[in-house]
C-alpha cells in the first residue's frame, strides 16, 4: 500500500501537483480489531486535517477507486461528512460516477447520547463489548454480531466529532476499569488549556487501549522508569514538542494508576 501511494504521489509531483501521502496507523484488514482501530485513527486524522481544509475553502474530493470493500463502504460514509464530492469508476466501465456530498450535522440528541455513554463508546473504539451493555445506545451507532457489539462507521464518525469538540473541555473519566486516576492526578492537570486537555484525553485513550489489548502505540511510549519516583514505576508521553509532559503511573493488581502529570525526569 505504501509503495502504491508513493508511486501515485511521484507521478502527480512530476506533473506539477502538490501531492503528499498520509499513513494511518493500524489501517489494514488483517483482523477486525486492527481494522476498527485504523478506522478510528482515520476519522481522527480526517477531523483534524480535512476540517481545516474546508475552513480555508479547499474543495475536498474522495477518489474511491480501488481498495477493499470494507474500506470502500467506510469511506462512503466518511465522505458524507468531509468530502465535497466523491467519485468512483465501475470495473467494466470507463465513466466516472460522481457522488455529491450530503450535508450532515450532529444533532443535539446524538451528541447528548454520546456524552451520556462516552466511557463505553470510547472503549468500543478498540474492542467489542457485550450487546447487553449497549441498550442505551441507538442501533445506528452499533455493529452487532451475535452477542457482541462494536461501533458502526456512523458511530465512529460521530464519536470522532464529539472528541474533537469536547476533548478540550476537561479530563474525562477513564474509559477502562484497568486505568484509574490517583489522588494527586487532578491537581497536576489543573489549569491546562483546551489543546492540552485534548491531547491528554487522547493519551488516556491510548493507555486504556494498552491496558485492554496490550497495544503500546508509539505516541504513548509507555516504559518503565530507571529509578522509581514518588511511587511511580512507569512513564508515558502526554505530549511532545515544546513543553513536553509525561504521565507517571504504577500498577495496582490488574490496573494502571495514573499518579500525576509532570515534566520528564
């Protein structure tokens, strides 16, 4: 996939087009869990990048030619939110089928439902849960197979937009019972600006995903401290760059406890 994308980029660049590639972590069809996480990462990228392009009056076009059927179906839904136009070519034809964008906004009721069930919906970004736990969630947000439910494409998009809008409000409750906040954590995050709250909630999601699945994504970079500090035995990246901060934490039985947010030791 990377080789094909780079070939298309080079072909376009040679013809005077400003072409770039964007690699999305976990975007593959090896198994349903990685595919679901890849779709969530794609929504997160689209909401951050494509929303900005639209604000600057770019015309956003999705080329849906090629790719796996599961990916194609998801991109059609995603395009209803982020693309001004989509097009597709039938296998036996050489004519372009254009799919215009349908303007869709999150309704107040949908946003309220997400807020009321945010802890569960966040966890469903990386795992399936018993369908019996999802009775308060509309069926349109769910994909249910047997006794297990996961987020539908629609659910992923609405959750992604909710995160973009509200992750900067405050530190939300941990989405996993395997991740808890220690008694000194609240004081250490007091007074953060919206951008930092947003990043912090994303890292808490990453940590909860690690606790549930064992996936230690590169942006989390969870590792053991060479010298324990104030009861903390591990650290993880909260955010990098200027003013980089770390999460300090330790294990208690089968759960991670986040002790505080602080500077790199």
